[in-house]
């Protein structure tokens, strides 16, 4: 009998839907079509100059031409600890920090370190596309806690408790959220944290959008809000979104020393140290002021309000106002089953495909995030492209039968 060429473990992994949509949009652009892409969660701003200059100087520094500790440059680990205290009030030491190749490696290593086969992780849906694959690779079992637009995509303690079993080991907590932009209030964060502590659960909290909140919404770290969680919290973060550094690939994992040491052992065999040049750039980012971040946030806020207004003017579309990150997550359930340009869409995935081909606008369907019937649109793109793209979608959907 012929053995499969690819292992069952790797065959079970799905391609990143957001990157797939972005790749298709770029391929269509390269072929000469005027596609506007709302798929990738990537700021359209260049990395601030002072960060780039730090990288240039690092290239000239012989020390950075060699291997450095697999867990990260000591000065960057300390700077991340200092930045965490500054921004969230959570006090950790440098030995509790692991520098990773982007936020995705931090996500994977967190679950690989914490989970044994069969351990359950509570995941609020809609969720970012990488979480399920990282949990699956670790042998864990994802248990969805599904939310929708009626609650602003927020889960409550009652929902979480209904999903908990004697096999539940961890809660994945994300605020601000990708893909919905939902932000939990400090009171909600505290209530969920106290519930997790009461049941001796681990909390893995992704805080990569901590600086991107709008209006009266505020970021609150569950690690700070609920000290009684103690050493059962793992914080994931990075420079990608805050400092427009998606291509630099620097993230980090913060946790108890035994967890960080175990994850660092894994990393020492998987990738060894993160690029020293990128780490030097990240050091400049986390030790600098937040003025560049404030300017980007102002632009995101303006685009956010424009996008939500335009989406809610489309008959059949319902878009709650996102409070953080840079995504809108409108419901398009009211449009399914209708005819568009002679084609009928029964699912949001089918509708996204039709919009890409007919209106030349790339959107990511809700199927990618665990909740069919929705789209995710990033507003981390230029004002003119945003207005043009949403305008095309509105015009096309307005012709539905």
C-alpha cells in the first residue's frame, strides 16, 4: 500500500485565508486589473524612519553578524519587559520574555508548550485564522464560543462557562479583536479573568492591537486586571501592527519562567534567534515614544468611521462599529440567496468570490473566521482606495435581485 506523501498532521492545516485572498488580489493586479484589497491586516504606512535607521546601523555592527541567544537579544527582552509595564501595568522580568519570529510563532509556541493531546481551548468566534491551526498542531481541541453582531461580538462569562468541561485547559482571550474590532471593557475583562482564575484555567491573551482603540474604548490587560491569575497567563504581542512593521517579523511571548524556558527550547531547534537586524529595529520601536503610533491611529480612526458609515448604507448589510484594531466585520446574511450579475450566492464565501471577480474588490469571507455570513474588511489602506473599494461593493450589491 502506498504511504501518503504528506503527513496527516500537516495535511490537516488550512492555508491562511487572509494571505490567500491578498495573494489572489495581488496576482490580479499584476495581470492589469484594478483590484482593491481589503484582505491583509497590514498598515499602509512605512515603518518610522528612526526604526529603519536603527536597522541600518545594526547591519554595520559586527556583533549582529553572528548568532545571538535563541530567546532574543538581552537588551530587547529587557526593553519589552519595560514597555509592557509602561503600556499595560504588567510587571515582568526579562527572563519571562521570549522574542519570536513574528506574532505567529509566539502563538504556535504558546500552544505547543501548554497543550497535551485532547486538552481543550475555549476560543471566541469570530477568531483570527491562525489560532485554530496552532491549537490543532499542538494536539489541542478548539471549543468555539460563538458571538455575533447583536452583542458586538463580545462573549460573557455565562457563555464561557457553558462551554467549559473537565478537559478545558486554557482560554484564548483577544481584545482588541481581529477580525471584529471588538474591545472588552475593563469590567468585562476583570469578570472573565476572575472566572478563569476560579477554574484554574490558563489564559493566553493576544495583545498585539493594544494601542489601536477608538472613541471611549480602552485597552485593559487581563494579566494586570486580575492578579490572582498569577503564573497562569501567557501574553502574546509584537511590533507588527503598532509600528507598521509587519515585514520585520518580530513578536514576543511573555509568561512564567518555566513556560518561557520550554518555548525557548523549542525555538532553539525550530528557528534559533530572530534576525538580529530586525531585533535592533524592534528595540528602537519599543524604547521610542508613541507619537508615530498616535498619527497612524488618527488615520485609522478616520477610515474606520468612513467605512462603517458606507457599509451600513448598503441594504442588507449590518456593520457594528469596531472599537479597536483596524477591521470592520459586517454581517451580509441579508444578501445571501440573492442574484448578483446573473450569479446567485448562497454563502458569504461565494459572495466574496463574485465581488472579487465582478467588482474587483478583495474581501475575506466569514467562513475563514469561524462564522459564515460575514465579511472582514481591513481599513488599514489609503483613504481614496477605501472609499473607492467600498463604493464599488455598494454599487455592485445595490444591483442585487
